[in-house]
C-alpha cells in the first residue's frame, strides 16, 4: 500500500477511536428525570446573603461545609431550595443520595434531583425553572464531560443566575471539577499523574474553559480524590499546560486539589476559603515551564504548594505570597514528598492570618488563652484531654463586625462550640451530634465600641489527644 494511503488509514482509525470515546460520555438519550423532596412550593424571598461555594474531594455531601453554605446564604434565617444536577442515576441504593442528606439539614425547604443524560437537557424548561428558583446548585459526582456539554445552554446561565442573586454552587468529584474556570473535562478519558508528567499534551489531557467564572476564583483548575489517587503530578502538568497555552490570564495558574473521605473547601462571598474534613492543596505555577511540548516529559521548576489542613484558611481574593513549600518536575520525574514540606516563608496559618495553640489550664474565662492581638483569620487549636474538658479563648469584636467560627473536630470525640459574652452568658452555639462532627457558628456585634467575647470548646462525649482546629474569621 502506498505511504500516502497508510497515513490516511492511520488518521481515519485515530479519528474513529476518538469519536467512539466521546460518544461514551453521551449514552442513548433517556428522558430527564426529576425527584423532589421536601416542600412542593419554592421559597420566595427578595434578597440572599451569598454567594457561597463548596468544593468536595468526593461526590457526596460534606455536612459541615454544606451547613455553612446554607446558613451563610440565608443569613441564618428562613429556608432555601436546593437543586442537585447529576449526569447519571446511581446504580444502586437511593436515587437521591445527595438530597437525602441535604433535606435533613436546618434551613432547607426542598431539594430536587435532576438526572440529565444529554447535552440537550441543558435547555429543558422545567430544569431551568427549578434551578433559577433555587438558592444552591450541587453538581453530583460522575463524569465532568457531561457537565461540560452544558456549556452554552440555558442551564449554564441559570446556574450563574443563582450565584448572582446571592445563592451558591458546589459539587463533589466531577462536580468539583466543573466549578473551576479551567476544567479538566476528561472528555478523552482519565489521565494519571505518570501519564500527564510524561507528556503534558497526552490525548487524555483536555480542557473546557469559559463556563463558570466565580468571583475570586479565577485561573483555577480543580482536581479531586487528590492524595488517595496521587493526583498532584497531573495537576502540576495541567498548570504547566494552562500557563504555556495562555488559558490562565496573567501567566499564572492555580490548582485546587481536595482529598476524598470528607474533604471540602468552602469559599465565602469575600473569597476566603476554609478547609473541612480532610486536607486540600493549592498549587501555583507562576512562570513558563522549562519544557512542555507534545511527546516530551514535563520540566518545571518551583511549583509553589500550600497544604490546607482541616480548619485552615486561604484567601483567594488576596492570594498569599508566603506559607508555601516548593516542588519541581525534571524530565517527567517529580520531586519526592509532594504532599508535605516546610514552608519557604512563614505567614502563620495556611494562607495567612495567625495561630494560637491552647495552653492548659484554660478551663475558665479567667484562664482563657488570649487571642486578642491576633490577626484575622485566626486558627485556634487544642484537644479534649478528658470527658469534662473545656477550652476557653478570649476574642475582641468591634461594632458591626461578624465573627465566623468553623471547627474541624477529629473522630476521637464529640465536642460542642459556644460563643459567650464577657459575663459568660451563651449568645450562640453549635452542638452537632456525633464524634468527628464539625461545628460552626457566627455572631455579629451590634452594640457600639469593642466588646470582649469568649469561645468555649467543650467535650460532649469522649476525649483524646487528636487536635481540633477552629478558624475565626472577622468581616
């Protein structure tokens, strides 16, 4: 066979294989399916207090971050409606696993699950009506390529309208991916770290851009199941590609990798992120790669990495220039210890702010650890050393200021959180049930001047040396 014919045949086979792979993401079209839990009528309200976002390392709802999103969006009063968007139905168990959890949370009026199996479902009128009437949209786990297919449909604009009115968006696994402005869409298939480092232009590395552009979250590529599936290497490759190809404005690209098993990055309306459950990583590529070309291994020196432990914060609006450690890739081989390192410069807690570890005895207001001089966000750490342990921290709050407190509690014990006035009276509290259940609360000072308050962390059940971590943010 002539050489020209061989080339044509090879190209035809490659195109056929690619078309088959893409078709796998869009199965034979079944009718869009709708299941609603809770009240049949939507809430009607003129104003909401978001936006708020939850970025989860796995597909399921993380109760602590979802509760905070609901509370922040509704301002602690009233109720709201949630829509869950899924690209396929669960193969076993409940048909509405996300809504089963969400409807049990305080402040939820209804939760509607839509299973959409085709790109054209993005223009379904009932879907778009439900989404526009909701205050939070959650993208379920599954296949982000199916979600990327909704780009340019009415559904994209409907989700954006929810955020614009002060609602929120979020998701887990594939749903986490689709909530970043640069989406690793996996439309050609999933790629491993080894494959992506060996060739940043591997056919499995493909992106969708220009879909959801959330405030303060620009130039970000999300990744999920981060540590368990060893995805740091591929995120590094994605970032190098984004810089090389001009996908990230300003020549810098940021990766946000969240671990599975309860990991969730919560982003508030001011761009402040708080980590829940398990670790997350923020990775920065701020210069051109030394080598990023097709069929050659990646070389990139000096990725900046912030490790976000539960309870720590990261300011995406004013992104820090300290607190990171460095790792490089040379000829496709990454440095060892990608998931831990000593920061090159210290700026207190992860991503800025300050930290204070408890010092016993601090079991009363008179012996409280003093956090008065610490900058916001403040990270307070300690442990419940006995079944009757109480840890007090002293904090100031000025007129009009709101203190938001989010505590990551280890699985060794159940602890409750109280916000007290200067006389020790409880002003608000968080008393969620269950060992390892996180706690969160917020309080706004309306009186004039500056007041003294106390944060009281109390053992409810169990004890242990494992540390809790409370992040206090003032706004």
